């Protein structure tokens, strides 16, 4: 799962020949959820549909032009706001964009299921900021549904104090077996 809008995880998977499958789809590959949406997903307000560049065979870095927005196509990303209307079915139905509710609901279920089922959760460059109460809720809901405790490993994108492990531990509500700080990601390390 990736809580970021960017396409870094998709590009890395592509570079190393791993096939990602956007939840809830099934098939041969790695299930992948983006609970905050993605710049590579297109919401077409004319056809009332969402397309995933990753699975449509289009380049991952396909960017929408201003002319696309003029014609009713825009990236499907959830804004950093306290109340996300994308998860209110009645709002999406009113605007005839139930597809947005369906996509976001599937992504959120994918996150909860991943946290529920994983033995090890690796967090790279995401600090679960206080403002992301939805992200924290999804993680806690997955932990609530578990029978055991996972191990958490986290990496930062830059060198920060290992004291961040305590904040990650708080997010995971002490329901983890162990929190391990692995330090900053090293460019070029495989």
C-alpha cells in the first residue's frame, strides 16, 4: 500500500518486473492499495468512470494536461481535508460519481486487509502525520481484526532521529510485536 499520491511504488515495481494489481481486482501479481488515490488514476466526469494507468497498459507517468481537465478528466486523489466526501456514498451518488465511492472503499478495505494479514509491515517514508486520521484509523482497524501482532520495520527518506519509532508505535497502538527503525533509505541500495 502507498499513502502517497505519487507513482514511486508503481515505477519501482515496473523497473523490477513485478506486476501490481490494484485492489479489489484479482489475478497474478502483488495486491496494491492507494487509500489517498493516485496521480496516475483518472476520474472521467463524462463517462463517470475511473481508470488505472497501471492496468490499462498506459504509461504510469501519464500526466493529465490542462486540456484533459477542461474535458472533464482529472486525477483521482483525496484531498488533505478533515472530512473526505469521497467516502460518503450519498454525496457521490448526488453528483453521479458513485464510482469514486466504490474505488475509495475498495482501497480502504485493501489497507485494512493488508494490515490484518501481514506478518511484517514495512513503512517507507510515511510518518502517519496527526492530520491523517483516516490513515491511522485504517491501520488501527486492521490491527483490531488481527489474531496476532505484526513486526513493524520503518525507513525514512532522510536521516532522522530513531525516536520516531515511538510515534510509529503509538500509531500502531502497542498492538505490534516489535518496531524496528532501519534508518534512511540508501540510494542505489538493492
